[in-house]
């Protein structure tokens, strides 16, 4: 299999952590790709018409894309290790969707300054994206800490990658102080081997 990959993408990192946690790193070849909404660059548009990462090219079927689809596929290859049975499954999926929403909003904040001309950039729109992030973080602090203390699954992985991306791309925004329980959880989770091995480098 080939994984089209960019080191800085939190969605790619989520897939990479899943690969590490399910001991499947040896099953994929990493293919670097770069681009953004106004310039597809070297994105795998032949494999994924949306031109987005991550994209997983399989040997025995069409390419898979969207990190949730890929993580579910990798989990199934590993015997379902990262997605528990119902009814807990729905909590896993909701937590994963919440974390993905944080990443979506944070990536849009970056694109506003990287992909749009300076005279077209909208700071109010950027702050609206951060408001989404802040509300999701508040929900994690108030509603999800008991779940985050449970066994590893795709929801926990997505949450760890989302928080790591905030540190990477929004280091001046203090998400920790108002959310001490979440900050403590992330400190411990980010020390996992899979997280340290996949930390973005630039």
C-alpha cells in the first residue's frame, strides 16, 4: 500500500498513529505530497479526485481517502482494534468527529493566511474558526474526560492529533489554562511512542 503523506497534516498524522498502534507501518510506503486549495501541487488527484491527504492506495482495490475511512480500514485489518463494538462505537465515532472538526477549523485558519492574498484575508473569519475549536475543547474538558481515560481507540488518537496540531500551528493560543484536565491527559497521551514518532517537524 502507498500512503500519500505530508508531515504537517494532522489528518495524515492520525493515520500514521493508527499504523504505529496496530503494528502496520511495514505494510505501507510513504509518498510525499504537497499542495493546498488553490494549488494542487503534487497532491494525488489521480487516486483521490478531491486532491486531499491522506490518501491510501491499495493493491487490491480503489484508493481510500478521508482519515476516518482509512483509520477504520486499518483497524479492520488489525482485527478491529481501534473501533469498539456498539454501543461504545458511537461514542468513539463522535469523539473522532469532534477531534476532526478541531483539525478542520485549525487547518482553515492556516490556509486563510497561506492560500489567500493578504488583502483578501479575513481575521474575523479566522476568529470564527477558533471559536469552533474553543467550543470543542470545552466540550472535551466538560464531557469527555471519563471516556478519554478509557482504552485506546480512534477517538483518543484523533483527539491527541488535534491537540498536537494546535500546539504546532497555533502555539500562541493557550488552550491549556482553561482546560487543566484535558491538558494533563494530553501530556500523558503525547508521550506514547506512536505520538513521538509522528510529531510534525515542519
